C-alpha cells in the first residue's frame, strides 16, 4: 500500500462480496413482495406498508452505522469487524425471508425484512467507507470501483439465470419457491467465503486523520464541504429523473412497444453489456477525469434515449430495440463506477480540511439519498402518469401515452442534462487530488516524527 494502490487480486477480493449482495437485493424490491402476497397469509397492503417502513428504518440506521464505524478502533481496523457482523446477520435473515412457511403472516415478513436491512447496512456502509481508505490513488479508485460494478452486475445477471437453470426440475422459468430457496442457500454459501477473502487478504487501509469525529464537528465539516454538496446536488437531480424513468420502464416496454414477453431477455442483455463496459469506462475516466466522463454519460444517455420515439407504438422490432438498449447499457455503466470513486476523493478533501476521517458518514449520507430517491421516483412517476389519464393494462389515448413517455424520456432529459452541467467542471480533478493526498500524507509523517521525538525525550 506504499503507492496507495491495491494489487489486482486484492482489488478483486475487496469487490467480490458485492456479487452476493446484488444477487439478493434485486429480488428484494422487485419480486419478493409479490411472492409473499401470493404464497403466504400476508396481504399486499400490509406488505407495502411494512416495506415502506423498512426502507425508512434502513435509511435512518445508515448514518448511525457510519458514525459508529468511523469511531471504531480495533486490531483489524475500523471497518472489518462491522462487515463480518453484517454478513452473519444477513445470512441468518435471508434464510428466513426467502424461505417462508405457507402460514407466514405480516409479522414474519416484517421481522425478517428488518433483520435483513440491518445486516445489509452493517456491511454496506463500512464496506463503502473502507473504499476511501483501502485505495488512495485517483486512477486506482476508478479501477477498484469498476471491479465493484462488475461483480454487482454479475450478481444481478445471476438472479435472472437461476430460474432458467432450475427449469429442468421445476418445469417452468417463472420465479417460485424453488428459485427463492436456491437463491438463499447459494447466498449463504458464497457470501461468507467472499467476506473471508476480503477481510483476511485486503489491507485495512490508510485512514490518515489525526482525530476521530464527534457529532458536532462532523455536522460542521459536512455543512462546509462545498465539494460534497455540489456532488450531492448533481447526484440527487440525476437520481430523481433516473428513478422516475426506471419506475415506468416495464410499462414502456410492455404497453407502448409491445415487447413484454421479451423484457427478461432485454434485461439480461442490458446487464451483460454493462458488465462488459466496466473496464472501458475505468480507462475513459482515467483519461478524461471521473467527473467529466460521468457527466458526459448522463447527457449523452438522455439524448440517445429519445431515439425510442422513432418506433411506432405496439410494433417495436426486437433487434433494433436491443441495439438501442445496448448503447444505453454501455452509457449507464459509468454510473456504477463514478459515484464511489468521486466520493472517495471528496472524503480525502474533508480529511485534509477537518483532520477527521468521516468517510463512513459521507458514504452513509450518500446511500441514504440513493434509497430515498428510489421511493421518490415511484411516488412521483405513477401519480404523474395517472394525471395524464394513463391506465396500467388498459386502453390509453394519445394524452395518456404522452404522459408515459414524458415520465420515461422528458423528465430524465431535463434532470440528466442539468446534473451533467453541475458536474462537468467539478474542481477536484486528478491534479488537485494528488495535491490533497500529498498534504495529508505529509502531515501524517510530521505527526509520526513528532510522536517518535516525544517518546525519545
């Protein structure tokens, strides 16, 4: 770690746990609530209420875990103990949540869901904060973030593959009890092995700060960190439009384009192309700068998606649509890599200014925003298309169809372009980050020399 870079195998081991977590987090929000409503005694209304409360609870716990991990001192470092505990809690919770008995009610779903969210937060926030300490080189952060993105996308692909792999025995490709059972046991097998590799072989990192944060100084440093608020405003504006667009993508594919039966194939192709795009974007970011590559992907992606208007409603040919989505998948891949890498640099700037390592809280605050935008996107998208008279599964006139396309294409065009403009001239580029790191390390060396001199006298 003298160079501030991770070896190839260290970077891969650091990122590997995200493969398992992406494997379960996708069904957690998309198909698991429907499965409980159909296969257990829990009602759809109660499941929706509990899921919403669980999201709020999850968001509230993130800053608390970030603050606690920032103040942790152990022989294994600040983050590793939390990551291990989180993986144990998650494994136990997933065996209950994904394998409910037929007579399970809403209390069962609530307890298992809350346990899973707690376990995930105990892993998620410390692991993200560890990123800013385990690699401190500007370009290397793009490389390691691309590894995380690759394993995340692989986990998402694997979820869709499981029902296909089980079909010779289940005689169906639908996601059912057998699929959830296999997913749970595969997760329990893979996660502990990947966590063990990460915590035993990857260095604890270089938290070069002279103080541990207290709540008052933490609030002051975040409030005064203009770089963080600029990053956060761009991410929030983009995330709002992206959340609304993703909320209605299935409706666009099924009702507007007539590709509902091939939606699963399109999604697998989307994730596969994202996977292949990660190393390309890591190189682009090192050449252009993380912030400019990221901003370009937002602006170009919003404009490119407008080509969907070239397809007549209900008659979209599969292969041209696959080509359109392939380019969108390539462009979208940048947003898997850049946030973690840019935020790690912002944490370094805060360490220089405040002399405190608050990386856990910065990543927790950013994660809280991401989770909030998921709910806000759905909360705005469906009332918006409803205001235009759109009826899900029913006949829709020209005005209703316009409302759907406005939500899917129009809103992201405005939000993505605005966010790209905010991020384009982001001040913390590779040259300035190198200056920040040099000053942090120079201060750490002076403090170490002073400590040695004091001990000698």
